[in-house]
C-alpha cells in the first residue's frame, strides 16, 4: 500500500467496513478544518483554508492506514483581520518561522460501527506531540466522509505565549474538528 499525504481532517478519518473500499485522495474543496475556543468567556469559531494531503486507507485493513496532513498556518480565519494578523506573530503561530503545521498518523484502531482512533504526531512551531483523533467514516455513493475531532492544548505547542499564556483571556483547550471528503478508489 502506498504512503500518501493526507489533510489533517482526512488523517482523522480512517475506517473499517463490510465492503472493501480504498480512499487515497482528499477533495480539498469539500473538506474543512475548523476550531472553537473561548475568549473572555465567549465561544469563538474559526477555520484553516489551505491544507493538503492524501490518505492511504483500506476499509478491510484499517490498521495499515496512513495519513499525512500539512496545514498552511497563515490560512487561519479567526473571524477578523486583526485576529488573523495577531495569530501570525511569534507569540502565537510564528508563521514567518513555522509556516506549516503537520500531522502524521502512526496507527489506526478500529472501534466498530465505522469509528476509529487514529494515533499520530502533530508538529506546530517546531514542537512535536502525540495526538489521538476520534474519527467516524460515512460512506455515500462512492464518497467517504471522515468526520473527526480532538482537543489541542495551546500550551503544549507554545501557541499564545507571554501575555496570552494561560486561560485568563483565551482558553488553553482548542476544539479542532475536521471533515475530510475522499472519493473511493
């Protein structure tokens, strides 16, 4: 089985089904990576608009699946130009030095009912940490939709340093959700 690059959201979507199906390409237009967090007690929503990747996933052998997702961190949309500009700075994503966030899977565990746990490593700002993803696969007319989510801890990746550290203004927990859409091969 080939190893291919997969968007973060697609990396999260590996499954096992009764009928054999293979997924290798991600439809970036139909796919999405979003996040929510709290700022001063208010829920804030945002997205990443530029990511790439492919998936190597066979529903009959999910344990052999592999995904690699690359996210252009400067493509963040946190709801306003001021917020987007602030997030480019060194205390946040430092996109001048670290323009890309990378998730690479290291293992897939089938949980039944088209649900999977995907283990892997997430690298942001030069820091790599293990991250487990919960993913559900929905198959519709030859298309696989991989829905997943995980909690990112800002402090683990030094996102929001200095005056932004801690939970007083921006929550440390960032809920990342993704939907990766891939045609059946």
